C-alpha cells in the first residue's frame, strides 16, 4: 500500500521537479527557498535560536535548519504554527515574491542567500549588534573602511 501511495504522489504533482527529499537529488522550488530565508530572517530578528523556535512549535533544530535552507517544504499548518510562534502574520514569509499570475518567475539570488546565512550565524549577529552600537556617523565611516579593505583584497587577488 505504501508503494502505491508513493507512486501516486510522485506522479500527481506538476511541481515534482522542484521537490527535495531524502530520496531525491532534485533542486528545491524557489518559493520554498524564499520562505525558508524569510523564516531565518524572522527567527534571527526575534532573537531565537533554531532550537528555541523548534521547541515553540514542536520541531527539532535539524528540521528548522531544513526549512530555513528550503531543503524541506513547510506545510501550511506548520507555517501557521511558526508564524504564531514568532508572533507575526503568515504573509510575512512571502514578502518579496512576485504576485502570482504576474508572469515573473520566483527566483532567488545566490548572493542574498549567502548574506542571510551569514547574518544567521553567531558571528554575523555579533557583527551587526556591534555595528548598531556605534553612532550613525561612525557607522558610515566604518562602512567606508570595510569597503576600502574589501576593494584592496579584490585588487590583490587579481595580481
């Protein structure tokens, strides 16, 4: 019986090319990745670890990681529970996506994913916290120094 259900569900959905699972090497759907990124942003903004969020909604931290990476899809009911646990509306997870039917495909910029992943690390959070402690004028100067250093590194690599 389990085999019949698996075969039927594998052939039923037109979105199967984007589904990711343990038995699949296929890419995640861009909307799943976007929702996962939004989950990570909202969790970090709420100052919760993956473990803490998982405990609020009955998940392991590993499952939260899979949701955040877009590797696993979040069901509607789980998204609702997560939104409740973060005290925000479900629609926040879809912010930044094109409107359905607009003809624009949902794409995720890889550099955005890298930035979000860094901000979700302890180092990234500490970096932002320390920068925010600076007065605005000093923040601007610090950013100029960082840009100069990054520019120097780029120039040095091409030699």
